[in-house]
C-alpha cells in the first residue's frame, strides 16, 4: 500500500462506520434516554444522592439494547417483507442492499449481548432484580420483529412497548439508584409509556396500507385507521392526565408540569387527525411528529425536574 492510498482507506472506513451508525437509527435514542434519565432523577426528587457512575452504566446499557433492537427490527421487517423500497422511507439499509441482512442480524445480537454484560455488572453492583428487568428487555427487544412469533406482526406492538419502553426502563433506573421501586415511580412511568406507545401507534397508522399488503396484523389494521387515530389521541391525553395526577398527589414537584408547553402542538395534531380536510396531510407526517413529541415531552419533564432539584428544593 502506498502513501497515496491511505486517504482512500480512511474514507472507506469512515463510510463503513457511518453506514452502520445510520443503520442503528441513533435519532431514536431519546426513547431510551428519556425513561432512564427520568427514573434516575426521580431518585433525586425522593432525596437520594445521584450515583453518576451507575447512571452512566445504565445509559450505556440502554443504548446498546436499543441499538441491538433497531438492527434486529430492520432485519425482521426486511426478511418478512414488511420493508420494501416503497414502504421503508426511513431506513433503506437492507432494501437498497447497502448492508447484508445476515450481518445486520449478527450486529443486533452482538449489541444485545453487550447490553446483557452491562446488565450483569449492574446486578452485581445493585441487586438481582436488575436481572429480571434486563431479561424482559432483551426478550422483548428480540421478539419484536424476530423470533418464532414476532409480536409486532400480531397486533401486540403498542401494548408491549408501553411496558418495555416505559415502566420497565424508568423503574430499573430508579432501582439502580435506590434499591427499591415505590408505587409513585411506577405511576409516573406510565406517562412515558403512553408517549412511546403513541410513537408506535403513529407508525402503525402511517403504514396501514403497506402492512395490509405484507400480510401482518398491527393494532391499527385490526381496529381500523379511524379508531386507531382516536386511540392515539386518547393515549396522549392519558399521558397528561397521569402527569397532572402525579403533581396533584405530590409524586412530582410542580416544575414537572413543563410538558404543558407542548400541549398546543398536541392539540393541533389531534385536530388534524379529526379534520377530514387535514387528515391525510397529518397522517403523512405523523411518525416524525410522534418521535419529536416524545423527545419534547420527555425533555421538558426532565428539565422541569432538574429545575426543581437545582433551584427549588
């Protein structure tokens, strides 16, 4: 290899790394960061000192788990025929032949394995219940679009994701910091479960036509797009009701009402789904809106709690 070939090798390596990075869908990581940071901060609200090393460890484990799930989701949707050039508008990794399907599957399993290793370390440091949460997360992530009976394809995606990406992430993050999980934390975690379920439901609503062609049965297909949109509105309303009740009961401090700032945006989207003239345009951008709303709701909630911890308590 000559000296002039070195830049070409560097460019090739950069492109390869970038391809795998994009295939991991890092723009979705807020779905993991929000519940894990929230659970950790709730320990601070309840008077426990924040253990930064454990927070970093559980965040890293969550990113590894999420990355593995994203790779396996891409693989499962491709081999099952759900993702095609026409339907996979957000991830063309496999349908365009950019990466081999078998390699994406192996990458997914590797990242799940890395998450499992960190989960074992957390269990040794904090207690065996972490293993239970970790096992549920690994099983739920693997079986979403892979395994003998992928639950996404039989209409159970929104229901199981509600628990897996809501309570089953907030509660272990709190447990790692405190060694216990009170009812107040479980209740608060339901609001995060609602907004992440909204993201899954929005995706299913958007993909109704393609999913019908591919032969899978999502919840949106089962109940119909109109009812699915009504259910989506109810999911987001429930998230705010849980938040209001949490503050009223003293589970959360009043600055945690910061997600109210995103209510006008939610109301506009609900009106868009209800309006016949605006429905098609609203549904077209629903997935991206739902992903952004999850990030905004979570970020505002976290910022509100930080304001309380730093300036008010």
